[in-house]
C-alpha cells in the first residue's frame, strides 16, 4: 500500500515536472515585453555614447570633475576676498570704536584689528564680553556682504603729544597769542625787537666823536665809558 | 506585489560575488531558456495553465523593469524562480486550486495516457494533490520545488531561504506526512 502511494506521488510529481508549456507562450511573452519596453532614458543614451573603455570613461569623468572644481575655486577666490582688518574691526565692535576713539588711540600698539580679548582696550573688551552673540554674528557669513560694501575712510590716527598741545593752545590762547603763531608776524616782531635793541644800545654820534677826540689826546688811556665800548664791540 | 520582486532582488544582490561584472544578459534569451521551467513552477502552485502563463509574463516584466541590475545577479535561474514563486503564492490567495484538482490532473494525464485510464488515474492524482495541499507550508513548498528536476537542492534552499540540510529534512518529513495522510484516506 505504501509503495502504491509512493508511486502515485511520484507520478503526480512527474506530471507536474513534465507539464508542457502552452504553445506560443514564449512569443506572447516576447510581445508583451516589447509592448512594455521603455524608451531609453537620456542618461542611457549618454552612457551609450560614451567610450566603451572603462579607463577612458574614468579619465573623462575625472577631467570633467577636476575642471569643475578648479573653476569653482577660481571664482570663489576672485569674488570673495578676505575682509580687511579695519572692516573686521568695524563689524566686530563698531560701537566701542565710535564711543572711545581716543582710548583706542592712546593705547598705542593695540591695533583696532586685534581680536584677542587681552589685546582689546577697555571699550572693545566690554563690547565683546557684553554679548558673545555679537562676536558670533561678526564671525558669521554676514561679514561677506560687508566685504562687498564700498570702502570707508580709515579711522583717525592717534595725535602726537605736540599736536595735542597745539589743540590745547588753540582752545585756550588769546587772539593776540594766536596771531603770534603766524610766521610773518613772528618775523616782524623779531625785527622790531632787534631794531629796538639796536636803537637802545647803539652809541650816539656825539659819543663817537667824543671817543675819537680822547683817543687823539690819550692813545693808551681807558675809555671814559667802558660799558658802552664793550657793548659796542 | 510590487515588494516581492524587490525583496528577491535585494536578497540575491546581497549574495552576489565580487567578480568582474558580466555583460547584461539578453532578455529574449532568458525567456527562451527559462520560461518552461518558470511555467511549471507557477503551475505547481496555482494549478491553472492560464494563470501560470500570466505569472511568467509578469515575472519577465519585472525583470525588464530591473534589467540594469540583472548583470549583478549571479544565480539568474534561482532568482527568476524566486520571483515566479512569490508571484504564484500571491496569486494563489485569490484562487482556490483545490477546486480544480481533478480537471487539472486529467489535463496533465491526457497527453500521456489513454482516455479510459485517465479518469481513474486523475482521481488518484487529485487525492495526492489534496494531500499535498494539507501539508505544512514549508514542506509543501519544498516538495513542489523538488518536483522540478532542473532545480538542485541548493537552488531550492536559495528560493525558500533555508539551508540545504533543512530542505532535505523538509522533503523527508513531507513524504512521511503524505504517506500517513494517503493511508488514512484509504482506511476511510
């Protein structure tokens, strides 16, 4: 009985195994595939037009990528110059620089472009420590539009000690003192002073005549007016 | 249904060997080479010639949609069988193949037997097919795939996602269960 079942099972499996496909099935499948064959995409057309050799395609792709990268780098470097120091300073702490210009200048070696907190003057360090957000904004790409802005004049240079003294003098001196600062007026004043001196100390003609008469009578004698003689010499 | 072919493709792509890429296979050649086997695989599941042919056509349409990835498939026959197998299982949920077992068996036998023997033999074969239907799913699937002589145990294991020893074990248990079930049917 078991053998009979095994035979029946084998025959059934053999019937499944040997079932012939319907006639024309391959043709129908081919027709259906042809009806559903999509048109080649642009990418496939491009791929088919490329050279077949793999190394040549790789070289071509590498050359295209390298050219694109070089072009991009070239335009980036030309269109985005690095911001100037005074522009960075203006962008980082404009309020501090405007509020305490003399303080910045009096610090001497401390340049406004210095960004370290130790190098900052009191005003700048206050501005930077008051809000770190401003620093972050200043370092952010917002600076890039600022770099395209038209150039502004540089901040005023620090005054020397002589210039500060002159400014103080101009503020406090009288008009006459101010007028004396003119070179022409000063020359004129010097000339007048010299003339007055000469006029006061120069020997008179009578005195000269008297001296001449005494020399004639007393060639080795002392001058009756030694002071005048010395002054004259 | 759309996920079936995708799963099969992923499963086989994971097993591909890193060797030189072969040229893209010719699809009409694939049809001529594998369509008969695929038809029998589908027929063993759905037991309806028209449905089986439709399944084979659907399978090749999926292959056509993914023909760029076909070059990466190493075991093309096992991959095609898996696609057809999944499509047939999906189609089987909508039909009831056991209702036409006797007619199906008669159609299978008509070409090889005289007409007077076909009737009795088709009844016995229908009993066997009904007993196969009552087997556990994995045993039934292993048995039906083993009926195809072209498929090796390794290929059946690849289609069902089992090891080769697991397939042998399933086949042994399927035959034991079939004998038991057919023996019970005789006692009744």
